[in-house]
């Protein structure tokens, strides 16, 4: 089952909504600190409803600690970025992938993006162009749901499933 990773999330309701999606799919949720909120934040808990007992939640003290866990457990680090060139729909997901999403405001830092085994994007019809406006990104919880469900669709449709 692909694992969802949020790098230093900042907005509690987004993380709560991602947690709800993870509960619904049985996917692990990994949070890389520092977080922009307290884990017992009322908005975080509210967005996750009463599903928190079904969220396989893992916290990592920093990026280095997360990358060490990733190396130990194996699997590909698949980063999502509005700056990537490959569409998530053109990628073959595997069950042990780590789906890495960046901060709501700044995305993923370039050095972390460079460490990923793959960098994917969610295509948008009105993608922002320098000096021309447009849509810069999707809401974090929407992006997670779109990519996670596509990865699960692919994995479940592979022979032997």
C-alpha cells in the first residue's frame, strides 16, 4: 500500500482531511516535522473527524530522520510538485511507494525534490505562467486524494490482484 508523506504541513484542516483519506484507504500517513500546528489542534482533529484511530500515523522529527526510515523500509520516493514535467497519470505506481507532498505555501524544497526517485505533477488546464497568472496548485488534501486513488487503482488492477 503506498504511503502518504506530508513534508512540514502548515494548515491543520488540510492534514486532517488527508488523515481521513488515509483512514478510508488504510494508507499510512507520515508527517515530517516541524509541523505548522500542534498535533492535538482542534481544527486538525475536526477535519479528521472520529477516524483518527484508523489512521496509521507516523511522525518524523525532521527530513533526515524520514529519509533514513524510507531507506530502511525500502520503496521509491515519489515527489509531487507543480514544477515536475511527468504527469501522475503517466507513471506506474508500486505498492511500496512513498508519495511525498510539500507544504501548502512553498511545496518541496529543491534539495529534497532532487533526492526523489521520481517527480510527478497533476496537470492543470489553467496552470500559472510567470507574469500571466493562472492556477498555481491544488489544495493539498485534494492533490493527495487524486494521486493516492490513482496509485491504488493501478496497483489493484495489476495481474495477481
